[in-house]
C-alpha cells in the first residue's frame, strides 16, 4: 500500500470540493449483492446508491460486490486496500468536472477463492436484491432461438455441480435453494445489462437452467422471484493511466482504480420486487410499469449507434467515439441510420421526443472529455450486435424496408474480423469470445462472399433473404476492392439510401 492511498481514514484529508460519502459507512448493511463490479456498475448503480445513502433511513441498501471471474482478483485487492472506496470523475461536455468518492460498496467477495461465501451472502436474510452486470454474453442466450445455450461448458458444469458453481445462474440457483428450503423470502434478481427485456431474459435463462438442475426449485423461483426489467445508461470508458494521474493530482490521494464517466445518467426500472427495494427514485432513477419502449429505444439507438461508429471508425483508423463522430461523414451516416432504419421500428413513447433523444446522443458521443475507445465499443461484438443491430435488420426486412445502412456495418464487421487492420494499416485490438470463429468465417470471404453470414447463431436466416444478401454482397465488393475507402463507401451507400427512400415515398 502506498502511504497515501484512498481509504476511509484519509477521506477527511481530501480537498473540500470533492464530494465524499457524507454518511456513516459503519452503519450500512448490504441489502444488494451485485455480481460483476465493472466500470459501468461503479459509475451507475453504485453511484445511485451513494446518492440515496445521503437520505437517512436507507442504511440497509449498501452494496456487497461479487467477482466471479479470475481477472477480478486485482480489483478485489484494490477495493480491500481502499475500504471499498473509489473515486468517480464525472466529465461534462463543457469541461466541467465533478469529483466524487463513492462509498456505497462495503464488501467484495471474490468467488474463485470462496464459492461458499458467495452462496451464503446471497442467501443471507439481509440480501434483498441480487443485481447483475455480467455483460450481454454472460446470459448464455442464443439470440436466434431465444433459449439458454445449454452447450456452454460452464452451464453444463453448473447444472451438474450445484454446490460449486461458476456462472451467475449457478450461484443464484444455489442461494435460492437455501432460501426455499428455509422458508425464507426470495430476493429479487435485477439485471442491469443492455438486453431488451433484461429481467424477462434473466428469468427465462434461470428457469431453463434450474429446470435441468432441480425442478422443484424451478417452480419455486417461478412463483416467488421478481425479475424487473430496466433500461440502464451511462457511458463509462475504460480507465486509463491519464485518469489515474488526474485523480492523484486532483484528490491528493492515490486511487488505483478510479472511474471516469459522462455526466448523463439514466435508469428506468419496472417496479416489480420480491422483497422490498431501495427508493432509487430519490436518487434520480425512474420507476415505470413497463420499461419495454425505453429499453428498445436505448439499445437500438445508443448501443447500436456506438457499434456503427465503432466498426466503421475502426476501419477508417479512428481510435475513439468522440473523434469518429466529430467527423461529419460519420455523424451524417449515424444520423441517417438512426432516422431511416431504427426510428421506424421504435414504439411511440409518451413524453419522449425521439429527435431530441437522438440529438442528445450525438452530443454525448461527441463529448471531447470522454475518450471512449473504439476497442471497448467493438469488444464482444458477437454478444452485442445480434441484440443491438441484427434485430433492427430483421424487423426492417420483415416490414419490407431497405436496411442498406445497417448492412454495410455487418459487411464492415466481416472485413474487420478478416483483416484485423484499419484501411490505414493500423492493427486493430479485437477482443471477442467468438474471435476464432469470426476470423475463420470472415477469412472465407475471398472465395465465398457470403461466408461470414453463415454464423447463423449471430445472423439467423439473413443469408437466405435476398433483400439483405444482395446489399451485403455489394458492400463486400466495395469494401474488398483495391484501394477501397470506407468514407467513400459510406457516402455512396448514403446517396443510394436517399434515392431508395425518395423512390419509396413517391
Ligand atoms: C456500449 C455500452 O458496450 C457498448 O458497446 O454501447 O457500454 C454503452 O456505453 C452503455 O450502454 C451506455 O449506457
């Protein structure tokens, strides 16, 4: 430990402009156990709880973090040294910065070292909500069939070994079994991932998991556990050395893992809980009876918009979202994609002006103080794109609409996976659980133009839909042509799109 590291006893040394937890942390109880303490959780849910804890009477809603993955060991060590405190640097588009220390986490259990401790904590009577940010891939959802991927080796392991789980579902099932056997109240399982109907999906996955492990438990879960759907939003880039240095200078204390995020935050939650809940609305979240239209709007515009910029921008040679969207060719392409291919597929939302929402998104993406890397955005595209973008393509095709703008993005993903360099020949940093398959299929493109689309767990039957595959072939031809230029291709695609739209409306 450095002798100047952030911890509880040093909070008092911080300059007065830093917002520190102004509540008695020794009085807190962990009513929430959160699995997956990534940057997003620390900028979002843990921040909301930090705000709520300023209201007396909320002491039972602090958070115990859980790390399931071996690579959470370092995070655990840092959090323990820092009394689970960390700094949050909130960067507004106009340059204003809010510096905070977040105190809502009061414990962290690293599952690989002590699986039983995690099960016991989840089963503990104080735990009312088990929340999750396990990433889109963590749900083991086959996006095309909508079912649990029972071929996943970790799922197979957990079905056979209920006492030594690996996956979030395995842990949750083990703890709910203890609750059931002891006639205790069920906790709520609250997903905070970017999946449409994230609560319903979590429920479906958990029930199909437990149906294979313990049928009685499965029935009990069906009757007793609430799975609220929610829309979560806050752009949280990966922490860089510059972020750490900023905190050292500004806070005068060292934080080994600060979080930087944008100033915008949104959380829309269905009010459906099994055993009570925090009054998140007092901290700025919103309770609604049906979150469906909010989630769809956010995932199909923001998350898909990120992927559009991420893939096209990477091929061009850009490194961050703000840099990419500040280029008007990319901003125009993004806006046309949102207006012409996504918006017609969205439901009306009372009180939300979609044009304003899209304007705000572009402003948020352009925030020059948030250096959100395209590598982060494109990471795990195989788990993201089916939910963010491919769904929009299927819906447009079913409605008989052109979707050539989204199609170019899929073709660009093929080029990206095949060549793994930008058109300016910089190597791309690709992280994806399906990296090998993506590369293998993409690399067949030279001899079989549609090869990439044969990854049917990602694309379903797109390959069989001529309205899609013809545009896709054209996009591949353009992208693979000698001295191909992504910006030129985007412009041509946009021009043709406008011609198609004009012809359709005439
Ligand atoms: C991003 C999200 O992972 C991604 O591709 O689109 O992490 C995004 O920044 C958040 O969902 C914002 O709420």
